[in-house]
């Protein structure tokens, strides 16, 4: 007698999955963050060198540089920057969705070392004397763009201005530099039409205040840029650009469209093959593969990860791995049916004998993906992460989930004496 309760439970489970997927999949896909190759932007690879030749680049130095770069990227408003250490002295920065790439490049690589010097280029104050986020681009009373700074210690600034105010005229100048380099000189730059320093103001009185104004021939965008660099902080190292790559938004959109179409066509062909060749178990495979794809996207979204072209490729490859697990199981069941066993016996023997093969294949692939993640660069690591997630998820859905759903039908006894539902012809069954 057919146990209709198990069949009813099967359809109930499928309807629940269908309802959950149909109501949430669009929001998940919209929230999924796209990488550089999908929405455009640029990436740059820097070689890290110490500011002082006597120092060495250590792991702590690289980590501090990554932190500083993250602070600077926040200024650009990039939602998901990818900043990774590569090797012993390299850092790769990927910024998706950035339109003004030149400004971003300047913001990243500028050392942003602020110094207050006298006319002899002696350092009087530096960036450490500023309050955190104490720089701002504003307008003066005459509506001129200026940069305002807020000092930590008003007394220290008063001491500096007191000393300068007592110097002879022409010597009482407070020169403000951004990224003063060896060989720079105020006395040489003052004669230039566009000097390298930010400003040079004569100090006639003691300034007992935390507020400092930098005036000059600035545009509003320049004052905003200077203040943002100062607030982001200085870099502990020097960055030399080794490689850069720009991806236009149209190219990224085109690549994504082509990849999605290719993925859908590939998955569609897989579904059609499973339905045609394996009949009813093929329907189970289509259900579990749909759940698998949904779960991978959900996990990826919960990880707040960035989806890239290699990631989509790994996702499609994961579908192939999941199908492979189904094929191994179904072929084992068909072999048992051809040997003359009952549907229940064939199901139990086929699932048991296929398990070790599937487990070995998944473990070896995870090991290979782990090696790629450990030794690979950014895009290779992204591929490896998605592949590992795909394999683990496929094991839950294509192996455990598929067996559970098919087992409900087998245990209901509906499939007894129906080998054709498994794609097995009556004439191919050996009579015991």
C-alpha cells in the first residue's frame, strides 16, 4: 500500500522551499556586492618601500599600511574595497565603482606628511600635532576657499608663533608643507610661480588658539582634497605603483551579462540532461540543485563577500560538482535495479556504495581549492573561496538533500515495480 503521507510531506517541503526562494532571491541578488570586473573601477599593485633606508618592511608595517589605505578609501565612499597584502612587500588595491580614478590614485599613494617649518626648513610642528579629523575645507570671510586645521595643543602652537613673531621680517614665516621631500627648499620655492608648499604666512603676533587657517590660490575641490588626505593620515611607507588596470563600467556590465547568460545556459542544459536521462530522480536533482544555487548566494551574501567573474565561474563549476554527485548516486541505483533488486534495496545499496566515491571527490577538490587560496592572489582566492563554499553546500543538498527527498518516495512504496521512473527498461533487468 502506498504511503501517501510521505508523498504529501515531499510536496509540502518543495512548496516551502519554492516560496522561500521566490520571495527572497531577488533581494539577495540585489544585495550581493559586485567586484571590480563586474561593475567597473580600477586596481593597482604597489611595491612597499620604507621611508627610511635603514628600516625594514615587516608584517606589522604592511598591516599598518593596509589600515591607513582603508581610511583613505573611506574618503572615496567605496563600499567594498579589496586591499590585500601580497608577498613580503606588495599591496594590491581594488576599488569597484570608482569614477575619478586619478583622484583615487593620488589619494592612495600620497604620503600626506604635513609639516610646519620655518624659512630654513626646520620642522616646528607636524601632522601628529593635529586633532583627529581636524582638517576641513571651508570658506574665509572674503569667500575664499581655505583649509582649516585644529591643533591638539593651543599652547604648543602659541610657543611656535611666539618664536616666529620675534624673528626679523622675512624670517618670521610659517611654511606649511605637504610631503616635504629631500632637496625641497622654501627659499627656492618662494621664487616659483606655483611653489610646492601649501602656504607661507608671516607671523607678527602670538596665536594662542587651536585653529589654523591655510590660505592660498585653492579651488573648493582642492581644499576638500587636502583636508581629506590630512584626515586620512600619513602612510608609514612609500608606495611605488607597479601595475594598474582600469575596467570601464560598460565593460564590467557586458562581462557580467555574458557570464550570467553563459551560466544560465549551462545550468539549463544540465537540468534538461538530468530530466531526460534519469527521469524522476532527475526531477529530484533539479530541485536540490535549485536549492543549492540559492544557498550558495545566501551564504555568499551573509559573508559580505564580493562576487567576481571567477566567483561566478566557481559557482557554475560547483553546480557541475553537485550534478556529478547525483549522477554517481543515480547510476549506482540503476545498476542495482538492473541486477533485479527491489526499489528499496536498490536505493539503499546505491546510496551506500556511492557515498565514499562522492566524499573522496569532494575532499580532493577542497584540498586543491585550499592550496589555491593559500598561494593565490586576489582573483584566484575569490575563485577558491566560492568553490569551497559550493562544494560544502553541494554535499548538503546534492548528497544528503537528494537522498532524503528521493528516499521519501522510495519509502512511500509508490516507486515499487516502476523501474521506468528511474530510466531503467524492463528488458534490462536480470531476473533472479
